């Protein structure tokens, strides 16, 4: 099978972003107090969502003749370190945790936007482009959910 390198490269970048997102939400869920069971439930759900997206993208990497990545991005690792530092100084209050999560959601949206933007020459297959657009739209709903939760917190 001939490898569609463009598909593989774009998809593996998005798999890394989803791996980062899942790891970030798992970390946020573990660091929440018992009082924040609602956030823990949401964060576990969002981590699961990203694992599902990464698995879906991995199938397309395989179909394109490539090998799916299981790593994270360098910026993702930096994001998690930044989240650690911010939590240390902020006292881990709900608003700070949600702000950190929104930062991660913004990064995911940007990654998907860039993946679609780099396909200006239409080298991604139609089915791959469709799955990227569908995941981007679902991630936007998750972003908006986190933003609403953050905005509902007292200043």
C-alpha cells in the first residue's frame, strides 16, 4: 500500500494534540478536591473524548499506510508544566483550573484549524478532511462548555 504522507503527517499531529488533551484532563481530574466532583466527571469525560478522537484518527493513519503516533507534542508537555506551575500559585481554585483547561481547548481548536488550513492544496482525502472537520466541531462544543463553566465562577 502506498503511504499518503500528507494524511499521515496531519493525522499524527492531531493524535498528539488529543493525547495532550487527554493527559491534561486526566491531570485536572486527579487534582480536583472532593467538592469538585462535577468537574472531575466532566474532565474524565473530556479525556475519554480525546482518546476516542485519537483512536479514530489512528484508524485513518493505518488506512493511509502509516504508523499512528502514541506520543504528545512538545507544546503539550509545556502546557502541562505550565498548568502545574499555575496550579501551584493559584491555589487550584475552580476558576483557575477552568482557565487552564480553556487554554488547552484553545490550543486544540488552533491545531485543528491549522490542519485544515494546511490542506489548501486539497491533498487530504475527502473522508479524512470530513473526520477532522467533525472532530473540530465537537471540540468547539467542549471548548464552549468549559468557557461557560469558567464564566460562571465568581471573580
